[in-house]
C-alpha cells in the first residue's frame, strides 16, 4: 500500500493497490506542523471510480450469498488486525487530522468495537414470520442487500465514520466503494489495509481517493451504485441527495449541527462546565455533535461563566502528539480561516469576546493551524455565530431568565442533531426530552458523541431522517422482501 521512501498511498480496487489512472497525487501535511509530510494520496479520475464500481458490482452476488456468519468472521478478523495496529493508525490520524493522540486512540478503539458489534449481526434475525389469512400458507419477511454502496466520509473522524458505514453495509451483504475525505485519506488507507490483510474477496471493499467534486459526484450519479451514505456539510449532502433521488438510488445523509446546551438554575455547575468544554472544544470543536450554543439561566449565569472561563484558560493548545496538549489544531488551513472568519463576525455583530479569539503563531505554533479556544457572551440567537455551523472551538453564551425561554431558543435553528440539558429537576428533564427538536438527546451529559450500539442521526436539516449505527443501520442497508408460500 505505502511506498516507504515516498509515503505514497494508493487506491484499493478489486483487491489490489494501484495508482490513479492519471498519475496525479496530493501531499497531505500535518496541520500541527506543515513541515511534516504525512503521506501522498491519489487524485483519482472518473475512470478510477468506474473501475471500482465495476469491481464491487462483480463481487456483490458471491458476497451476498455468503452466510451472515461467514461475513461476520471476516469483520472479526479485520477488527483483530486493526486492534494490533492501533498505535500506528492512531498516530497517523493525529498527524493527518490534528486531534490529540488519546482522542485518536479512542477513536481507533471505537472502530475495533464497531467491527466486532456488526460481526455479531451476522447471526441475528433478519425478518419476521407474519400470520396469513390462508391457514395453508407461510408468510414471512426477509432482508435483501442494496447491492453496491457508495460511502463518502469526512475528515474529522477518519477511522470511526468509515467503519460505522462500511461494517453494517458489509455484514448485511453489500459491497462498498469508499471515497474518504482527501485530507484524511492516508488514515483511511491504513484502515482499508486491515480489510485487505483480512482477505476479503476481491471487489468487496474498494477505496478511491480524490476531490469530492469529481469522485463523490461520480459515485452519486453512477447507475450501478445502489445506495449512498454520506457524512459532511449540508451543501454537499443536499447536492448528493438530489442526484441520488433523481435516479432512484437510496441515500443517507448525516450533516451539520448547531447543538445547544441548556444550563438550568438548579444544575450541577461543575458537571455542566466540564461537559461544555469536552463537548464543545475537544477535537478542536470539529464534531457535528459539538456544543456550540450554551444557554444559561440568569440565576446561575455569572457563576457558570466564571467557572467556564477559568477552566478554558488552563487548556494547553498544541501538537496532538504531545501529552501536554489538550487541544490540537484546526484540521486544515481553510478550516482555520473559517473559524477566524466567524470569530470576527461575532465581534462585528456585537457579541462580547470573553477569552481566546486569536490564531496562535509563536514558536511552538508557527507552522500549524492553531486557534485559541474562544468564548463569546451577549450572544443573541439571530447572530451568525448562533445559527451557522462553525466547526471549530467557539462557544456562544446566551443568558435567559426562564427554562421555557431556553427551550424556545434551543429549538430556534435549522439544525436538530444533538442537544443536552443540565438540571436536577425531573419536570425539566422530561420537558426537554419531549420538546427538544434533536435526534440525540442528553441529560446531564455533553452533546458530543454517541454509543455505537445506539441509533444516530438528526432532525430538521441535520439529516435525511434515516439513522446510522446500532440495529437501526439495517433499515438503510437492506430492503424488506415479503415472502408468501402456499
């Protein structure tokens, strides 16, 4: 896969590592130190996509006809190989994407767990017996795979997201063509290498790297791709969904968030502060479920704010490979520029900067895309920093008098991915659970993250309203077949 002297990552098509048809490549640099070359990835073409799709199409019948148990054994083997390479993959993830090494190790371990979870799905039920009005007939449902699934993944979770899409696709009998984010293709190639070593049949898993406007577009419009699962921006997701809809392909979109935390007047403030920092600033805020809006009742606002700022100003920002650093860089230059743009936008709109707000450029940070953890107050819900996804370490504090006002503001957004409340009052908990417009609801816990065995997805413009992970994944990756036998 990788030529040691060149650090070149190839595409993986029909069981073989190969260069793109045009021979063009892109160099991926460490966002914490742009002097560090992480690897060289392929800038592939339409022809490369077509070859990968043809391989997946050729392989799909034999793969589907394997028993679920046999497919599961392959996934168990991939999990064991990935676990044996955990440190190597995590270090590459940190160097390529920027998150801290403990976070990268946790993400890779999560990938191992996801593989084992779906390996077990191979021996679970896939249908139901349904009574017939004819007492001499047998009626039941079964599940049939979509066929070839196109997987388009982002750079912020380059191990977990590819695996949580590929593992259920594979266990339910589909073959896969994955296009990872260009910025994270070296890490994804290391994950795909685990599938290659596990000996999956040729064509079952294929990877093609390159520009989304070329590779992702072709996957979405290819007539032999039966389903598309995408995580990324709303703009790109809507575009891909429209393409898939126009030709009748199934699609699944997980997109943006503007996730609120409500801190009620009876909340455990230390717990709320810890969860706000973890949910909003870990991974440099580059999570679709990251906390962005912090809505605090006025009775505890000043105490919460003081605790929050004190904790944030203790955080170390730097290269994620150093154990001294809690937060790494933005993943790339364009993301850094986007974060800095929104910080300036917040100032222009009248929000008050409490801490942070600057790019770090001193000796330790001069060759990376570092920005300080940033907190605004006097934020109103009509500001851009309250309505638009920043995808960076920026928190906006909003003061309210009542819990009912907090709920109204929390729902006042086009997004509905995750939300959290901190309260000891059961009435407020139940009101929040019932009335919040979000797919992931947390009580006394941070907004970010989801357990692998639980369904994940958003409401409103955060999602195409399907769900990923857990048993819910079967709904997207298969179709129901109803059988009647006289």
